[in-house]
């Protein structure tokens, strides 16, 4: 499974600075949700989803970044 960023408006996946692709196989793999969310926050990205591309890369599950908690609390 790959953890990638997807532009919700145009459906393209993040490859690198000013580089986007329509193929999740060529997208940058953040590997961990936390790393992807930190990247979104650091660069103040908007309209971005965290996406999970599974082994065959034909199935992609998306979650709007606003729905992911940026900080975890310990009880």
C-alpha cells in the first residue's frame, strides 16, 4: 500500500514540487499517514486528500485531509 496525496479538484497525485500525475504508481509515497499530514500542514496545502493506493494500484481510497486529526492526544 502507498500513502499518497491527491488534489481533490483535478484528481492528480503529488509527485514532487510542481509535479503531479494521474497515475498513483508514479506518486510520491509518504509511507505513513503522519508524514503526509505533516507535509500538507507544513506547505499549507488546500483541497488535498490523503489517498491509499493498494497493491494493484487500481483501487485508491481517499480521505479529505480536514477529516484526519493533525494531533493525537494521550489519555
